């Protein structure tokens, strides 16, 4: 049985809320764990890193890891979401 440990997310923009700039994320995959403790990454085939905004002209992107809570393991959510400093799923 596989266990989802983290959702992998990339920042794909920002928005304003209560006078603060917040990040907007897109879920691009997950870090999974096998029964034997081995870990691996699921990455969405449709994810194109070239589509992530690059205001600093970097050659790489950052993916954030959001830990899955017990009640959310195995659930998929590939929609864009806004972060309010909580786990976004």
C-alpha cells in the first residue's frame, strides 16, 4: 500500500488579501512512501516548469512540500489554490 506524505506545489502567481501579498500555488505532484519505507515522487505529466513565472530569471524552480494529514492521505487535488498560511488542501 502506498502512503502520500507530501503534496508538491509550485508558486504560479500572487494575489492581495487584507493588504498582504499571498502566493498562489498549483499542485504538481506528491511524495509517496512504499510499505518498505522507500520514497518516490509522482509528478503530473501536464506540469511544465517553463510555465512557472520567473521574475528573477533563474534557471531552476522551487517546489514546496505540504505535509499530508492522516485524513487527507490518498486524496488528489490538482487545482490551483491560494495560501492563507495554512496547509492549502
